[in-house]
């Protein structure tokens, strides 16, 4: 009899530890809110494909809202039981198609892109954001951070010319109030170009903050801003 109770107690303890691990894996310190310039995504050797809805507007598009730790690491794929469900974001789909399009080949309706972002990153924010809340928060943040306006107002235009990395950062910080991190990629000729802009958000998803840590990597002092 005692052995049966011991086995049951052990199983209960393992279940509790498992739940604790899931809970801990969903703790995080802040979000990276990442937007990408479509001209730089497309102007590479790999090229791009437009979504089934047509060529996106010439504006920064959302890449993702990514929970992160202050030591530079990040959680991922935190809840395999909570898959992307289009029905949960049905009222956001048209907004997502406009502001969160996939440029990956082959052409698609962007569902696979959103599925990846939710299941890899979004599930790790379940302690504060529902699936609908996750996508709605990212869309709201894009509305608050008009990156293209911030840059063009400072004379930094998507015209294929090169601009100072310092000036790009200063233009965004001047308009938004927080220091961005700039990620570059290279065009077909190997030139460095403005690819993605990272901003940081508190762990409630509500407010922009100064980044506790920046990702690794760097751009040149002068980078291209390609047209789209």
C-alpha cells in the first residue's frame, strides 16, 4: 500500500515540477518589437515573393514581438498545446495583411508566417497576452512607431542612397524617444543596407522602454536605404 502511495506522490510531484517549468519558461524581462524594410528583404540574392494580397505598401512591416531576457537569451516554443488559430484573430486579419505581410517565397496568405511568430515567440508571452492580444499589441505598437515618417522627416529616404548609421539612429530616437538597434543585411552586390529596426517594450507589452541589451551584430557606418 505504501509503495502505491509513494508512486502516486512521485507522479504528483513530477506533474507539479512540469507545470512549474512551463510557468518559469514563460517569464521574461522585455520584448523586442522588430520591424523590417521590405526593400531590403527583397534586394538580396535570395529575393522575395509578394503575398497573395499583392505587393505591400512601401512601409516597414512587422517581423515580430519577441519576449527576451536581460542576459540576451530568449524563451521559445513555450506552449505546444496552443497553436495559432486564425479564428481568434479574425477581426485583425485585414490589418495583419497590411502591416504584417510575409515576403517569403513562394507567395502565400501570410498564415504560415503568423503561425511561426505566435508558436515560437507569442506562446512565451501567454502570462500577459492572449493570442488575440499578442497580435493586437504588435499592430498597436506599429501604429505608435511610424518609422518611415521618422526617417523621411529627417531627410532619410528609401531612394537607394547611403545614409549615416548615426543619423538613422538619431532620427528614430528623436521621433520616438527611445534608442533603436539597427540590423543590416547585404544586397546582391554585397552592400550593407538597412534591414530591420528593433525597439524594446516592457514585459506587459504596453510601453516602449530603453533596451536592456542589444542583439549581436553590427552595420557599417554608412548604409543603403533601398527603394521598394
